[in-house]
């Protein structure tokens, strides 16, 4: 006798999952509206200064030295090596700024300090970057809607786009809640989350479509549970290995990519959940059925005669 197949009843918890998703999305929108994001210099404008130390120096000491001299809210990170340091200041560009910062750093360092470069990002450029970043996310969602509608069916498209919007909003909400810096690297991570979540959603949608077309004697709800069980192993392995890499990057990857890794960690964790519950729950709510996936026969098509 063959072993009985174990089917996980994911959809039994769909109402609880839907309430949880709705609560998280609403809370994230409220946070974004009230508190907003802690935009980095890429979006707000400011000055970037790169210096080279002869010997490695603790970054906290550099931050303290700058704060004592009136350079508040300075962002200090290593850039490639322990002796290469990037200083980001909210202050606007001035002819004396580079020399002032260099003199402060030299006073707090036993070795020599060399000014490598100084760059200025204006507030107008930062505002344009914010607008273009938002348009990039919106365009990505529209393209996904069109692609999934053509590749699968319109109900699948609405489910996939809702899952992507769910992931992006909650990721931004976490950044707003915790106050992590939101810069261009985080925006790139958000776009990467869209791609990752879309991949997961398409894998789930493809299995649901195959089973809806090929399985008989089951309700759509049972077929969705079977499909999610079929893809669970692949989802856990892919997400698990990706999260391990991102945890390593967040812990030891350095401050330059710390926010990038954090955004991907949050986004992929939420995306794994949404590919199971948001997409499938919406398909159930929209009453997906086998009739939705029937391929219409072409008029005049010949039917093979039975022998």
C-alpha cells in the first residue's frame, strides 16, 4: 500500500492571515504618513567627504570628534578598507567645509589623514531621486500586473500585484518604525524584493494553475492547499538559504551595505509569507475555478476521430 499523502491545510488559516496582513499594511501606511522615512543624503542632499587614514581608527571615535565640533548627524562608514572612511554631512557645500572636517579628523588621529574627495548632493537632486524611485516601484508593479495577466490569468495578476504591494509597504513601514536610513541602496533592495517576491508568487501560481487544469474531484480550496504543499519545500529551501546569506551580510558585511541587507531580510521574509497567504487567499476570495483556466477552442478546429 502506498503511503497517504500529507496535505497541509494552509487555507484554513486564511482569514487570520488576511487580518494580520491588513493590520500590518494599515499600520505601515499610518507610520509612513505620520513619521515618514529617515531619508539619507542621497535623497535629502548634503556633502560626502572621503578620507584615508594611515592607521585604522574606530568609527565611533570619528563620529564623536565631529559631533564635538558641531557636525551633528554625521554618517561615518568604512569604504572598502579599515583606513578608508566616508563622512556624510547634512550641511551644504562650502569652500571651507573640507578643510574644517580634515582638521577635526587630524586632531583626533595619531597618524596622518588625507582628503581623497569631496562631493555635494543638492536638495533638488535628492527630491528628483525620491520621485524617480517612487515611479520606479510603481512602474515595476504595473509591468508585473501586465505580465502575470498575459502569462496566467487576470485573477492571478491581481493576487501577485497585491502581494508585491503588501511586501513593499510593510518593508517601508519597518524602516519607518525603526528609523533606519533610507538611501539609494535601500531603494535598490526594495526593487530586488519585488523581483524576489514575484518569482515566489509565479512558482505558486504556476502550480495552482497546473493542478486546477489537471486535477478532478477536488474543490478549488483543496487544490490550492495541495499546490502550496507541493511548493513548500522549494519555498523554504530558497528563502532559507537566501536569508542565511543576508544575515551574514547584515552582521559582517560592513556599514555600506548594512541597510541594503536589512531591507532584503525584511522584504524576503514578508515575501515568503505573502506568496503563500496573500496570493492564494485572494484567489480564494475571487473564487478562482477550473472554468477560469479553460483554453477556448478555435472555431473550425478538427477533432480527431476515435479508431
